[in-house]
């Protein structure tokens, strides 16, 4: 019997952001690493000092975004993320966190807070597609 060819999956097979804004709420935000900081400064077109003063909360070596009215300073209820191109990698990655693949409870926790996760899929189906997408992404990176 011949081996079936793996279908080409799309991100939309497992996730499609509804722009509900839930992941931008809370009294803390994700941390920005050095590359995140550089990207944000560039996208905002401000100096690092201006960006830090207007948008960041710096605690020791930890840089986060400031919070306004219980959400990230860049979140606008009508427009969503207003720094989309300059958002940190953790915001880009969410909600497809690799920990989903190692622990089903992480999948259920994330799926419960993110309406963009396709709820019609079982954990096994979701993980299979997510894994295939990650492998595809890694292959693309290696191929330049
Ligand atoms: S919680 Fe999910 S659906 Fe809502 S904005 Fe965040 S990623 Fe999109
Ligand atoms: S940077 Fe954008 S995506 Fe990330 S928490 Fe702030 S508003 Fe949300």
C-alpha cells in the first residue's frame, strides 16, 4: 500500500484571529527581548528613549509594554493592535504556543481563552496540523 501524501495545511485550518482583543488585556504584558525592542522603535519611528518613555514599563532588565485601562497601551478597542508590524514575538506567536504539543491541558487552557482556535478539532487533530505547520516553517527557514 502506498504511503498517503501529507496534505498541505494552512494556518487557518487551526486558527483564525477574531480580533477579540482578549490576549491584549490584563495588568501585565509580554516581555520584549532586544530584537522586539529594536523592531518596535523602528516601526514607531521614534527614538529608543521616546519609545521607552511613552510606551514601555522597564523593571530592572525587564521591558514590557505599558498598560492603560486594563490593556496593553497599543490595544485599541476598534482597531485592535495599533503596533501590529512592531509587536513583540510573543504576540506574534500567540496562541500557537509550542507547549500545546507537549501537554493537552495547555491546549484546553489556551483554547478556552482564545476564540480564534478552531474548536471543531480534537486535540489530536489540532496537534497534528500544528506540528506539520511548524515543520514546514522550519524547512522554509532552512531553505532560506
Ligand atoms: S484571544 Fe485569540 S482571537 Fe482574540 S485577539 Fe487574541 S489571538 Fe485573536
Ligand atoms: S503589542 Fe499588540 S498584540 Fe501585543 S499585547 Fe499589545 S496590542 Fe496586543
